[in-house]
C-alpha cells in the first residue's frame, strides 16, 4: 500500500495479529453466512480472514482491520468513535442532559449509538385491531435512524481527527460526520434511487456482508420514504465545511413552537390527536375538539394556512389532514433554532460542534 493510501487502508503502526479479536471474527463469519449466505474459503487463522477481505496491507494489518475486528481499536485509531449528546430543548445547552462516547469496533459503535438515540425517542402504544399484542411505535422509524448512523460511520473521512457526532434535540436528530458527499452524487440525488458510491469501499464491503447496508444506493432514499410514511418532514442533507450533516425531524411541533402559533384549545387537542394517530378527518376533528362542522372547517383551514397541517384529498369522505411534512411550507415553524452553524437556503442549519 503506497504512502498516499487513506488512513483506514494504511498500516496500523505497531499492530499485531494478536490485536485482532477471535470473537469478532467468529461473529462476522456467522453473520455473513446468515445475512448474505456468504461463505469464506477455509479460514486457517485471522490473517487468512483479513486477506480474503483485502484488509492486509504492505507492512501488516490495516487500520480498517483494527477498526472492524480489533480488541482495542482506539489504541490505534483514537478518532474512530461516535459521540452522542442528548438535549431537552432545541438548542445546544450546558450542562448536557446526557452524553456518551462509544468506542469499540465500528459494528459495536453503530449498535451502541443506535441504541442511544432510540432510547431518547417517544413511543406510542396502538390498539389491538390486527393482533392480540398492542403495537409499540417509535416516533421515528428505527430503520431510518440505523441507516443514517451506519452511513456516517462507514462513509466518514478517516483521515480527519474529528469524530462522528450525534445530537438528539426535542425536535430533531443531527448526525454529523467528517467528510464531504462524493463528487459523483448531489444532495438532490440522495432522496432518489442512485448509484452506490462508497467513500471507503473496504469498510463498506464488510458492513454489506454483515447485513448492515445493501450497497445498492437505496439507503438515503429509503430513509426519506420511512420518514414520510411516519408522517415526518423529509430529512435534510447538507454537505459543506468538510462535514456531512443529516437532520431527521421528530416532534418539530414542540410546546414552545405551538405557543408561538396562537392556537385555540380545539386546535391543540387536534395536534395531540395527530401525533398519535397521524391523520384526522373533519368528523374526527369535530369529535376530538367537541366542535360543530363549521367551526372544525374553520380551524382546520387555519392550521393549513399556518403550515401546521397538510390536506390530503379535495372532496368527499376521503379528505383528511396530516401534520405538515413539507418543510418549505412550514415557515419559521420548521426551522432549527440552534444558534451555531450556517443557515442554508432551506432554513436548516449545518451545525458545527466542538469535536
């Protein structure tokens, strides 16, 4: 491997074969077989396994091998960690409510960071219409959270001394990784099916074999679909200043923002209903708000004009309303209130944090 090789494919100075975990290798081999029906050639030792994954480099073991299967990866790759912070409000405040740095292998970092974020999300319990067990639903689909965290870890710039950073706010989750969007892709393309352009292909392949990614270019496209299905605004993707930021919106209608809208008690009750049931019709509004049809129609129209709701359908019994998912129509209600970073043309801030 020449001296111009990226950090992750460079020789891990001082690393020995004994720094590779037998348990992590065994886990990976089984996972590849279960997830992808992939079988390696006869594995005589860890070195043979790394050779099959092209993780052996001139001089010895690569940093990628250490980050994927090492016993103590941060001994050789100290910046290869994920920093997670949780804030009660919509701004960066001190003291931080909860903060954890996740180390270990890249697989372990993804699992731990995903668990951290999921533990901070709201859950609703549905009815038992379709089964004997009540459905427990996260406000943001688990698949969307996991996909973006995997992307941040796999596609980050490992030549940077910065770490992946995840901030959980009351209205959004920001996932920031060092590096830029590949020149072959555009921000607009991320919401559609596109070519898979891995920044670190020798990291992407093990994550594919372990079932963490699909290598088809559908990842961010699926995240957008999952968020829309959950009645959430489209995620924001921002590339700039050698960092890539994804913002996934959660409860953007916080109490503070609702108070700014001058809503009546009927409208507030309807918003509470919508957060659980995701849609509401005029007859349902009348029941929830204890209002006559004329009043319900006026209230719903006002909520649409204020960018809180979107109408689905034009006439007849199929007409209903959902919480706004098009952030271009939300006005100031859909914008981030964080006081750091630069605002882009959509009103979302590409937030820069202390690394």
